[in-house]
C-alpha cells in the first residue's frame, strides 16, 4: 500500500509541475483591498489545493465526526459481556 501511495504522490507532483510549466504567464488577482501577483500555474495549483482541503474538511465535519460519535454512543450502550459478532474476512480489495 505504501508503494501505491508513493506512486500517487509522484503522479500528483508531476501533474503540478506540468501545470506550472504550461501556464507561466503573469497574472494579477485583485481582491479589492489588495492585489496578488503570481503566475497562472501557481494560481491554478493553489486553487486546486484549497478546494481539496476544503472538501476534505467538509467531509470530516459532516460525515466522519458524526459517525465517530454514533460509534462511541453505541459502544457505551452495548453491554461489556455481550458476544461480538464475527467479522467478515473481506478486506475491501
């Protein structure tokens, strides 16, 4: 699994380098109170990274945290000496 993660990381890094190299024109992003000067490749990469981080944060807040709290409540409600159901041998691959 670590090799797959490394390959994905390298693919994303190469894609970022290609985007940066192909979009090297200067641009100015005017925010009203300030202006930011950068290349279009850097602006695209930052926008994609910001979207990925915000999306992951929304999934964490909207799905993962509520599921963890439901799991904790279910574990507290279950008696300690209750038999545990056998888990499936399917590991998702």
